[in-house]
């Protein structure tokens, strides 16, 4: 299997190379040159597998430069850190299937991809004898999941910048109580945007980047999408009994939902993929009205979806247009006018596969309250946007809603909704009294560079 760029200038890349490359050198995102297809008899065979076996069957179609036993080992290691033997329990509440994809070490679904990516990095670096210094900015979930993905790994350092005092208390604890020597938490005296622009400026210094072998873990890495394709198959097999199936996905970056779109292209008979957004509704406006225009970011109870620039959207554009030249042209249009225009015909094509609903902050709390009263089950605020979309759209068939985080991560919103706190899982309780390892730093790119230089491998 080879990989190519959505912008057409890069192709013939092997999987391991694609993992280390992240962004393609022409500025595009990497996608496989072919799409593996599972027939209905294949699907029957796959439906009997457990999560790790299924992960191997799906992932191995994309990774022919890694031998089978090695890949099995990587998958085994990546998902043995999950607290549930099932990896992803699927529970039924009323008519809705809730797929709890949050049972990894940091209680958000990003663990599914980042545990896998961390082990892949370790294997590839060990083989090549190279090293990697990962740098990233976080507003919460990505940073902690990335840290847990690479903590204690040889040949890898990770530097994560977060805005000091501006991430949720649980997220802050999860990051700063990791004591491994290769993990560096930088608490920046500034906002999340400041952290992001520091990281951007560091990556823009090509000389610094090459000299110190800098890498990223953001959601554009193909290996992250790949790991996420697996659970679409897994929960489909657990919920579908010959009915039409819709999968509802709380969405920000178009990363998670893109994995679902790819699963569908690989033969999984999903009817509608539903994008559930919060008040940052650019993707809902796109699906329902063809209006893809960037507005200001609003703060909501579901902060991991407070996004206006959906970094994985470009991958979808490639399949919508089928031509790299059009992708380049549309990405230029976005840069210049802060919007992309779509024809009616294009929107029809989009609506044949997707539906969408945007949930307000008020509705988020109402749904958490209603659901708790009806089913004695606490939804996290991101998942609440998903469940609300199920009710509001009322699509025919079985609805599976992906539950992207444990409610204990966002306990303030839960308290507002139901007047009590969700039960804390043991792995959150355990870290509360651990010593912290965090480095405070000025909002200044040169200072951050100095710090990184002083800690390099
Ligand atoms: C990251 C995140 C999302 C959004 O996922 P995308 O892949 O960016 O669409 C939703 N919910 C939670 C809890 C998250 O951490």
C-alpha cells in the first residue's frame, strides 16, 4: 500500500514513511492510494472477532511494510492499557446505542489513536536508530493523550504547551503528574492561541526543525485516522441486526467522522454519518446549507469541539472532488476568503452521506439532565451533543452515538446539569496526590526554543 498527498505532488510513500512525515511536503494530507474493500462475506467473518483481532484485520490492509507479528504486538500493547476488556463497551439506553470509546488511560477517545501512534513511533525509531522530539500545543485532551502515548518511550521526547490555568483541572492533572523523564509540560503564560502560534513559529524554523528532528502528533497523521476506522466496524457489528445504521459523531476537526467515512468506503454499510456539533457549527452549516465559512470560536461546555478550522476536512474534499487540483484551489479559496463555496450538486452529494445538527449550550445541559433522569446514565457534554442530534434528526433505523469522553473529565458542566458530580474513575482519583512535573514559561517563542534545546535528546 502506498500513500499520496491530497494536493497531488507527493506519492508512492510507504506506511512507515507516512507516519513519520505527518503533513505531506506539498502542504497536503496523506491518504492511501487505494481503498481496501470488505465484501459482505468478509464482514460476516470480521463480526465474530474481538477488538484486537479486528484491529489487526483492518489495520494490516494498510501497513504492508510492517510484518504481521510486529503489528500484532503493537496492537496488543496499545489496547492493553484500556480499563475495559471489551476495549469499547457498547451500551443500549432507550433506542440509542452508546459506544463508549473513552476507556483509555486519559478517558477521551484520542487514546485509541495516540496509544497506537506512540507504539508505532517507538517501533519505527528503534528500527531506524533515529530519534524524535515531539512538540505540540493543547487546550486539553490531545496533550494528555499524546503524553500517555509516548511516556517512558526510548528515543522520544515530548514537549506539550498548555495555557497556564486555562485547561480543565482533570486535564491539567493528567498532564502534569506524568513523571517520566521524556515528558515536558510547559505552562505558558498566555492563551491556547498563543501556545499554538509558538508551536507554529518553531515549526516554521525549518533549520531548527531538521536539526532537532522535530515532529508533531496532531490529528492529521494518517495513523490516527487508521486506528479510528476500527471502532466503526466494531460498534456496527454490536448494534446492527439487519437494520439500517446511522453513526452519530461529536465532531470538531472532522478527524473522527472522517474515519467513519473511510469505513463506509471500505464496505461497512453505514446509512448516514451524523456530525454532531456544538455552537461552533461550521460543519453543520456546511452539511445543511453548503455554508463553509469560518466564524469566531465560542467557548462551550464541550471545549474539545470549540474549533472552526477542521484540519481533516481537506481529506474529505479530496474524495468529494476526486482531483488534487481542485483541492489546492479550494484550500486557497479558504485561505483568501475564509470560506469555501459549494454548488447545489456538490451539496446533494454531501447530504446523501451525511446529516448534521448543532446543539446549543442550553440544550447540552438539558440533554444531560433528561438522560440522567430517564436512564440513570451520565453523558459527557460532547456526547450530549451527539444524543441531542439523534433526537432532533430522528433518522430511520438504528442509531449509534459515539461517546467521546468520560463525564468526570468535564464535571463542572455535569454539576450544572444535574446538581451532582459524576463518579470519579480510579485512574483519576489515583493521580490527585501525585507530585507535579511542570515548567512555567513566558509567552515567548525564543524562550521556548531555548528550553527545548536544553532538554534535547
Ligand atoms: C477531540 C475530541 C472531539 C472532536 O474530535 P475530532 O476528531 O476533532 O472531530 C470530540 N470529543 C472529545 C471529548 C474530544 O476530545
